[in-house]
């Protein structure tokens, strides 16, 4: 029991029986820490079922609201509004769902659990990985529920299973990348209340000034340009195409992003990850100021 | 003040400075040249009012905050240079290092063990041991959010003990606890000390420092203003004192001038102005003279007597203000300030 931890350079005799870590390298430690913090966040979903409940009810509500309220007024050629809408709702939901990463991060900071983690010899980045992993699970679950709801209101996937899976993967990947953006904001702002309020300022323009709910070609020019370059538009357009919800002959915008939605969204995901993963980790490690 | 550098110091801090610049407010010097030496296997208490810098000191030593300048080592390991090595040998518990509300007591300890990389098996076994040791067997499978204040502190302290760390930091371990839970925590801490753990604790309770600590550093405005054992500190204030408790607070000024006349130092008020204390050169004669003078003025007293100096007196003398005895609410301020 009284083995001396070889990595500690102290000279004084150790208190009897200090427990020492099992052998491991940076990678195995990182994976283990990442798993433990992911597990912790998943347990929260189980112990506080309201979190999941509300993140499931919201997309159901949106499907029903948009489908029956706007569906009656918006004329989409071909398959009709339901078919057009569903990819938009998916896009909106994963973006909304990812904001939880921000408020949960801020809440953890406020509660002091992050300070507990920071006194432990764990990998700080793993805390962020655990956070974003946990939120990916929430997003995946709400997507399942949404698909069921969509199916009930008449949404149909007309593409191959492979394309269907590609659409789901793209949506979740985007959600994951956006979680890192929000986690960074949570670390920077440190107040769950402010994050909750501020995120709407980001979320509404991002999801509504896009092609998620209405075709963006009819928007006034400044909004149309924004919508064309909005990564959410590319995400939604990609999902729409991969689900087979774009009837042949539907006009496509002239912008490169509209011509190449999948490339655009992959680029967007890459940019978000390349910027916000290192930025969040740096921010986490400099919490000591 | 600067003490000679002890070769045996297990926790050592030199000239720590930490400033904060809150928006629209003057710069706060949370630490202003703080020195600390804690020999191995001893309990040191940082005693001071809110905002004195106690929590900031502990946060520096537990790698949570980087000071603007100064050095700190634990068992010779540089806290700033190799924080991960420090984290492998410390346990921290207190007002800021919390537990996860949604996990059960057992799960919390298990998680901490895994994050110390003890391996699942050892982590599980250690969690079991601690649950028993801290008398949490019945509650171990309930989420912590349902725990009472005392239970929460116990699981928090247990979390700090997962690796049986040679160094333990306890930030206000009993703040906010009822007297019975406080006694319980004191017993637990005393047991730990008997095992040879080096402990640094912060407290606003003089009684707590008196009971638990081998040495006390009195902190005010970010620096150590006095250091010694409880007895040494009391002796430094010197002599006996006469204490009068008034029936009517309004008599305070009259009593103050009588005490100033008969005492050997400045009279000070405590207990919200009802009790006046003055150091005296000769105990009994001074007391009878004072009581006679007070009676002549027609001032009624609840109580009059002689007593040895307490840590309260030390505190009052050193800082010019009274120690706070019900800090539970205001206590949060220091943490928020630190986090700002």
C-alpha cells in the first residue's frame, strides 16, 4: 500500500498508504476521463428526466405547430410542406439542443463541480468531451422522437437507407460541433441564466433566417444572402436531399453553398471544431486565471 | 511578517500576491504578500474574516488559481510549475469543491476515484470504505441533492480523502453546519490528523482553530498578521482583562471612559456593543475599582468579571474588528469575489 508514486518528486516521506494511480499513458487517461465525465452527464439525464422530457417535447411541438399552422399557408410545390419542413425541424432541433452544452457548462462552473475536477489529476479537456458527448446523446434521442412524430404527420423518407443514415450522421455531427461552440460560450460567460437568454439571440436568426421553414429564395436580399451562407441552411438542404425530400425540378439557388450543401456543411462543421475545440480547452485550462 | 524558512515545511508559500480588478471598482488585493509554512503532519488554520484571503490562499495551493506573483510548493513540488503532480497528492474539500448533486454518494466517490485513475476495482473498494467510515451507508444510493447539510459536508470531505492524500485542504469545513454536525466534523478531522495527514484549514470560527490547529495564521487583507499556537497568540495579547456586560447599550460611552481610566489599554466593545473589554495590569483590584466607579455612575450591569484572553481578543486586537460568528450568508461573498 505504501508505494511511492514515481511521478511525484517530493522528498518528504509520504503519509502512509496514499493510493497511487494504475499505469496508463496520456491517451488511455484521456479516454478514461472522457468516459467518466460522459457517464456523469448521462446519469444526469436519468436522474433529472425533465431535461430530456423538455428537449423531446419541444421538437414535437415544433413539428405540430409548423406543420399545421404554417403548413396551411405556405405553398411548397411537389410533396407539400410536411416533407419540406421535417429536415428544417431536424436542423433547428439539433441547433437548439446544443445550447444545453452552454448552460450546463456554466451551471457546472457555478456549482463548483468544475473546481472539484480541477483539483483532480484528470485531463481538463475530458470535461468538455464529456459535456459534448452527453449532449450528443440528448440530441440523438430527440431526433428519434421527432422522426416518429414526423412519420405520424405524413413525413416519408424516399432515399436509400445509406442516404438516410448519412443525413442523420450529418445532423448529429453538426450538433456535436455546435455543442463545442456553446460550451465555449458557457465557459466564457459563466452564468447559466445569461447563456439561456443570450443563446436565443444566436439561435433565432440562425435557424429562422435560413431555408429551414420557408424557401429562402423569396426572402429580401440581405436576409437571402445571410440565409444562403448560413450553415444551418446548408445542413437543412443536405438533410432534405439525403432524405429524398426535394422533388425533382425544385429550383436550387445560385450560390455555391446552395449548389454544394453537403460540402458547405462539412466545411462548417470542420471550421467550428477547429476553432472551438482548442479555444474551449484553452479557456478551460486558463480558468485558474 | 516573514518567518524563517523551515526545511520541514510541507506546504510552503512565499510572498503570494493576487489582485482582482472588478469592473468599476478599485483593484482588490486578495493576497498581498502572503507567506505560509506548514510542517508535515500538522494542522494549520488560516483564521480571518470574510474577504481576508483565506479561500484565495487555498485556491492557489490547490491549483485552482494562479497568483500574480510569489511561489508555492507542496512537498517540494512547485504548485505553479507542476500542478498535475500536486493534484496527485492533495485532497480538497470546502465551500467551492463540490460534489455532483445528481449522483449518489457512492457514485460521487467512485467518480473521484476513477478521475484519480485508481482503476475501477480500487475506486469501488475505496468508495465503500469511505461510505462506511463517514456513516453514509443508508444514504449511499440516494442522489446527493437529497442529503442534509451535514451529510453533504461528509460526502464532500470523503471525496477529498479518496486517495488517502498526504495533504488535505479544508476550506471552511463547518461553515453553515449546526452545532452537532460541526462537532461531528471536528471528530472526523481529528481522526485524520492522528493518521499523520498534513491539514490546512480555513475558518472564521476562533473556537474551531483553537480546537483543531497546531498553528494558527491570522489573516487580514491578504497577509498573515500574526502566527503561532492558540496559546502563543493569546499570550501575545497579554494579561488579564475585565469584561462588563451592560444592561443598557446607551451607557457604552460612559463605561468606555471608566475602563480607559482603569485599564492598561484601549477598551473595545464586542457582542454588538453590550460587552466592553479592557486589558488590565492588576486583575482583582482593577475589577473592584471599575465596578465601584460604574456603580457610582448609576450604570446597571448584567455581568462583570475577569477573564483570560481568548482568541476573540487576539482577533479584535490584531484586526481592529470582531470575528464573525454567523458568517453563513456573507460567506458566499468571498467565493463570488474570487470567481469574478
